[in-house]
C-alpha cells in the first residue's frame, strides 16, 4: 500500500493560489463534484467560516485523494506567517511538498520563510509557477528568483505558451509536445499537439537546458547525448526523481489554476518525483527515560509509532487527533500508549479526512495519515504507539508569543465556559497561550501577531458562542541583565517547629542575545548533595519566568551556583529552592537589568508611486529600512520596527496605498526598549 502512497503538503505565501490549486486537484480526482472558488467563498479545504471570510487558509486540512492507482494525502498549510505553528507541524509529518509561486509576485518574503522551514526538515520539493494568466506574469524571472533567493536549482519541465491574456497552454520539455486544456470541460481533458514552428527554438533551448542538467548526474544520459542517440523519457524522469529526493534539483511546473491549466501534469509530478514513505531514511527519536537515540524504521510489521501533529476540537465528535503513522499499524478499538504523557489512551474510532467530510476505517498503517477520535490527553507533538517500544519523536519547537490581549466574559457564568474554550484552543495551537492574572483576576491571551489573535478571538465568540469583550493588543516584553553580579542569599524559616535554612552564593551574567537562559552549578556533590542542587535549579528556572523588576519573563540570563552552605540538621529542599529563587531576584537587581521589547522584521510590497510615503510611514513608527528592491510594477521594502508601534499598520498601509500595498511581519529579536 505505502509504495503507492504520497504524503505531500502544499506550501506558499498568501495569494499564490494555493487553495485554488488544491481545489482543482480535488475536482480532477473526483473528490469534489463542482469547482469551489476562493474568490466566491466556496473552497472545500477552507472549512472554517473565518477562512472563507478572509480568503486565507488558517488550519491545515488533511485530505486523501486517488490519482493513477496512487493514494495521495494532501495537507494544505497556511501561508500567513502568524500561523507558523501550523506550517511547522505540517512539515514535520510530510514526505514531500509542492511549492507554489505566483508568476507575478515571484518569491515573496513568506515563501522564503516557509522554504527555510522545509530545508530544516529536509523535505523534497517540486515547484508550480501559478497565475500565468495575470497581468505582469513572467515565468522566467520567477525561475531566476527561485535560484537567487532560495539557493535552489530549478529545472523547468514545462514552459508556458504566451503569458497574461495570451497564456494558452504549456510545452512539455521531456516529451517535446504542446498541451492545450479544453475550457468547456473545466480543463478536465487536454490535447497534445506537436510544437508549432514559431515555438521550436525556445522549446529546444529549454530542452537542452534540461538535458545538460540531468546529464550532470547520469553517465548513461551523457553517453547517449555524445552518441546523439535519443534519451528515453523514463531515464530522464528516473534521474530527476533521484536528485529531487536528494534535494539537489527542483522540477518546476507551470500553469494557471483558476483557468484550469497545468494541474494534471503537476499531479503526475507528485507521483513521479516525490517520495513514497518507505523510500525515506528511518526517523530518529529518543528513549523517553534514557534519552538515547532510537531508530524508527518505516515498516508496516514493526511495533507501532505515530505522531499527533494536530488537535482539532469538533462540536459533535469531541477532540480529533490528526496522526501520522511512521511504523507498524494502529487499529480501531485498541489501546495505544502516549509516551509523552506516560499514559494509555483508547482508539475509539479512526477516520480518514476529506476536508470537511470523513470516512471511517479500521486501521492506519506505516505511511498513513488519519484522525483518531477518543484521545483525552494527547497534545500536539505527542508520540503514541506500542508500550513495548518506548520512543519520543523530536518535539516541535514553537516560537514564543509576542502579543497579548485581555479577554473578559460578559457575565460571571460565562467565565468557566471561556476558560474551557481557552484550554481547548491551547491544545490545538501551541503558539496560543492564556493565563489568569493573579492580582487582577484578568484573563490574558497571547499569540504570534494581530491576525493570529484576531482569528482566535473570532473563534471564541462565533464558533464557541462565548460572549466576551477584548481589550487592546499589548506587547509582551522580556527582561534581562547587562552586567555580571554576585549575591549571597540566606534563607531561614521555622516551619512546623523545624528550622529550614539554606545559604547560597549566586553569580548572574548576560548571555548573548538569543542564547536562552542557562544554569550551572560549580559546587561539588561532596559539599551540596544532588537533590539540593536540583532544588536550586528548580528555584532558578521558576524565577526565570517571573522576571526581575516588572514581572516579564527573563531571557538570555546565565546563572552560576558558586557556593553553598549545607547543614544536615537544617537543610531542606524547600529552603534551597526558595533561597535560589530569592537570590536570583536580588542578584539580577544588581546586574543592571534591562527591559527588552520585540522587534519585528517587516516586508512591504507596494506599487512604485507609493514608495516614498510607505518608507516615511515606517520611519515615523520608529522603523529602520534595510533595503528596497525594485521589481516590475512593485517595490519590496525590508525593514524592522518595534512591535508596539506597528499596531494598526495594516489599516495605515491600505489608506496610504489605496488598498494596493500588502505586508508581512514576523518576530525578529528582542532589543532594549527606549521607553514606552
């Protein structure tokens, strides 16, 4: 079964036409009986109401389709940078990806972000240059941008016939023939024709480029070319497949999904060039207790290992756990072990998803993607499987939220319901956090950006019907130290008639920005037993999160336990933990503490005539412009600015550019705040 399976994601920035392309794939494979347009709000994959309202994809819907005796699981990933967690999670479980680029916009900032994430997870890719029918479309300049900006090696397998309104079809460079789609049939069928005389020169030039590239990796092709013998198409595809899996070459397809041109060859490319699950190397996890590496072979007859890559709350079914099976088989009605939580969970039902429709199955095998109904404890990133094969696949690392908003239920009776909903949303989305302010009792939610929180708040109010009011967005600051300082802390307290005493000497010092917090003990075990040193570390780690002066989390702080006075009669773990926590606060207060604020990387795309005003708008918000890159009809401005000054920027940009500018913003780093 798995040999004929492909697990792929479709990745791109906003407006490259990702969802439209996915819709066409569903239509041509018979999963959808009508074509849904994003433009008219009827896209099948965008099943959350908000996605249809905003015309963007927020959650990665998983869908299974059949194409030429192959099963393809498609995971539709979000292109908006606020939904980093969704993209990370999808890439973690994919075997290959289709990167979609807009023929007008080319490689946009968010394409680069997602591309870097795919590089980190070593995902083989093919590319599709979409929207060839749009004004300003230029296939060959996109090829150059892929080479320059993404450091990839693009190999066009098809080139467009014409562009903009004159875009009528494509030329297949392997078979050397023209393809023309029949418009009256929504592009379900296409005709093959010989390359017409006026296009022969350009077709031969790009065919030669293709042959030069593949011959570099194949002595057999080089031999045939030197002998001027024809090179079989299957041999070319075989070499391309090898190099795509090695990630040395990137096969490129071209089309216009909205006009139904070019989608079927792209589907063939998924099967021709992207890997089946068992073609990939074993995945390495760690033993949950020993911490030693454990290899997971991608075989059906091994002990079961799977990963929960997404949790979604469903009103009827409860919690849906999307899983990817790496090894063995998971059957309906059995129990599996959650290695992260250390508990057994029951598999009540197993479903295969088709966007918003489901089909019940009795098992999932290695290489499959499906949904389990019935898990109570599972969280995103958990490893489940056989109790006899303990392994935890690498936990996903999600960035820290940088923006917070206070949310308040309209009535006291709604408060518990709101807390329930917040807990559900946190299980679904690890970059969404909430807490109750101990002093004010206020509920505070945190996320990756304005759009991220906006979407979550809309879900709370509209999907879960919780009546709540939301405050203005606030920046989440951090605290750190800028100097080194030593401090001796003595903790003494009589509890229940017993004296508890601990004495410590701590040194705090600044770490490099982005290095994280660090704790080390220089006190030998003979002077301070292991459990008390561990208590000190617990106290320090707890103190990191509660900050120094203003209560914001502390970052990039190094702490060394230099000395400790331990007395058998009065020592207790509680005393050492408390001394470490208090000592940390006092040591940091004398180490020139500093307030840090999030600085965002901003990419703005605006028509030329609005460039001056746009740059002015960024600098008045305290931003620094790093570069301006001219493209046909558009300027790409790269800048950075403090997040607190960027609230409401989308509205300002729209009014400055008459609605024609757009921007992407992502967290860059923390820097000392110049005051509020």
